[in-house]
């Protein structure tokens, strides 16, 4: 009798584990294939994020910037785009920004280096 209860419990656990694994795989596929950081959407995401960053530095910091690098964290379900560059005409004065790309393309952080 105890063996039957144990087998039923083990079966429930196995089914639950399989269901969680399937949900996890669906999230990974959804995030990597259909999100703003997917290879299909990445060019548009970069263009929007760069435009937001350039406009932010112009309007809020009163500087013109040149974007030299863009990237993302690679975390599952993350939506931040990281922007690096410099002030136009001064490559020594670096700038960086973090742009949220999931919904509104808002600047989360913007820094002008030394």
C-alpha cells in the first residue's frame, strides 16, 4: 500500500516537473524569438533606442552625442538596451545610457563620463 502511494506521488511530481519545464521552454522561445531583443526585432529596437538616447542627451543634458556601441544583457525576459558613445567632437568624453525597450523606450539611466 505504501508503495502505491509513493508511486502516485512520484508520478505527480514527474508530471509537475515536466509541465514546469514546458512552460520554461515556451518562455525562452517567446523571449528569444518574438521579443524586442530577438534577432528579427533587434535592428528596429536598436534604431529606436539610439534615437531615444540621442534625443535625451540633446534635450536633458544639452549635448550632441555619437553612438558607438549597443548591446543587451542577455538575461531571460530582459528588455534593457545599453548604449555607449561619446560627445560629438570629443571622443574622450564618453556617454552611456540604459533604455527600456519593452513598452515605452524610456531612459532608465544616462551618464556623461569624464
